[in-house]
């Protein structure tokens, strides 16, 4: 873990890298040895949210042959009416990747 801060905001003591337990989940953190204050990176908090089920729209990438795949939640597929054979249009946006569904029937001549 890379240190993103040097001293505790509460007591100004040098923080140390620790393994912390938050609601039964082990996370990397910076901890103050004097007052016990714990500091987490956003990626560790995201990991915590995923492992505790607080982020429901997270999916893991997988491999199928030579391709990288991702599964969509059933409620998303139903809401957007996505069917096997439909297309996804990928657009790069500042926040990441936007996928717009395009029904296959709209491409037929």
C-alpha cells in the first residue's frame, strides 16, 4: 500500500501501514499508533462496499476463450430489453466506459 498521507489529522503523529478489520473485512489502511484513527484509500473503501454487498451493480470481468466478458445483472437486461444478438456501443467518457445497448433489429436493412 502506498502512503497517501504522513501524519494523523487528529493528533499529528506519524501514521503506519496496517491491516485493519472493518465489519469483519480485512482492509489495508493507515493507522495512527497514538490515537488509533484509521484512514482508508477510496479503492479500499470500494473493495469494502463490494464485499459487504453495498454496491449491487458491480460485476467481475471473466475470460471466455480469447475474449474478456462481463455479465450484466438481470434487472438491467430486462430494463433495457437486451436480447442475445444485440449490440453494445462502447463510448469513452471521463468517468470510464459507457455502454449503450443497440437492438440487432435496428441494424437490419
